[in-house]
C-alpha cells in the first residue's frame, strides 16, 4: 500500500494506492492518526483502491468518528465500482459522504 498526504486549503487529501484489508488497515489507521495531530478534515482519494474488506471499513469508521469528535470530517472521493458495492451494502453511504470526483470532495469543504 502506498499512502500520500497533501494539504489543501481546508483539508488533507490522503491518496491511497492498493487494497484496504486486514493486512494493511493498521498502516492506514496510523497514517490518519498521525495526520490528525495537525488537521481535522480529510478526503480519502480512493481512485487507486480496488478492494476494501471489513477491516478496511473499520479503519474508515474509526477515522470518521475521531475526525468528527474533533470537529472535522472524513469524505471519500473517486471510489471504484467494487468499493462502491461494499460501501453501499455495509451502509457506509449513510455514514460517510462519498463524491464521484476528487474536486467535488475538495469543494465540499469550502461550502
């Protein structure tokens, strides 16, 4: 898994490349935790994530809860079809705001 953080005006874009599962979920959780020291709004760019397991969903749930506890939020952008299915079936579409394009997610923090 490759992770990258990029600060924009009102949020941090976390670019994720690779599958999000039990093997690398803890790495992503720690990455978000490290970013939360200085930020509270996040956009996870899922354009290069083709698979997410229940362990990956737990990472997202924990991250969105902590971000909201601190007065911020986590939003997803550019999710692939396979990931969309998992997010829909698991009910995450009611928990986390999901945008088709990264620029839509970025714009959402300016509104």
